[in-house]
C-alpha cells in the first residue's frame, strides 16, 4: 500500500480536520481508549508503539497515564500527523511521531514491549492487515502485548447492520475481515498467542471490540 492509496481518516482528506469531533459524537471514544490502555498494562520504562496514531488522542492518553514509558506514534497520513504534532506540542509531552510507507515499519526487531492501535485495521485491505500484523509481531519483544480496538462481528444484528454505514464510507473491501469477525484469527496467524476479545462496545456505527494478544 503506497502513501497515495491509503484511506485517510473519514475516507476523504477534506474531512480529516473533523475526525476528533466525529469520534467524540458517534461513539464512547474515551471509554474505549481508557479500557485499551488499561488492558495494555504499560509499565515504567516500557517501549510503546501506537500503530496508526492518527491525531494522537490515544498516544497522548497513554503517555499521560504512563509518563515513564517511551511512547512512539506512527501513521501513514502526514497531514494527520501534523495535527498530532501540534496537539503533542501543546501538551508538552515527549512523544516521537513517525510516518511510514505502508509496507514496513521502520524499526528493528524486538523494538517494543507494547503495541496499541485504535480504529485503524478496518481501513486496511485484508492483505495489508496481514502484512502489518506480521510487521507488528516482528518489532515486538518477547512477552510483549498487542491491544487492538476495532470493529468486529457483533452478536447483535442491529450492530451488524449499523456497521454497514462505516463499510459504505470506508469501503466494503477493507472492512470485510472485520465484518466477518476474522481479525482475531488473523492476529493468531501472524504468530501471536492467547488472542481474545476482552471488551465489546456498542456504538452508532457497529460494535467495537478490544482484542488482546501476546508474543510468547
């Protein structure tokens, strides 16, 4: 996936400035992200990567709650990273932001103890999901934890129906694995163990699930 082909936040670049507001009014964003960070169990000195950090809302929350952690955010969208950089500067936090080519993460093997990601994977086509999960596995330390919050297949037909709204916006191809509930299986296929859904949140656009996995 080249930079020219990625799906920006809210699909269209002219909507990117509205991304934070959109999340705030359509789903329990703060509650989801608080639960995600809590499940990550970020310890003092841990090296943390926020994959697909976007405007850095989650990245900043993680740094605030774990100020001694070494926090890095990465995203393919340079425009949204500019927005993230401004927020981080205002907060006066020590967070490293990087962009990447959508194919390989620019880190050595075993570079991170924790990797978190929120509402990113439903933007990625299935083959890119597989590539990125393999890359995350590569850059994660032994005994590391991966926490992903994203849309998944709900037991509720209402939530499954609502997810079609997002599918229409972000594309049916990229959201197919999420709609079919295949993300946990894909995480396992990448080499992770003890993969499971820790939390489920009903939203206006379908069910968001927090998936936990370990590199053993």
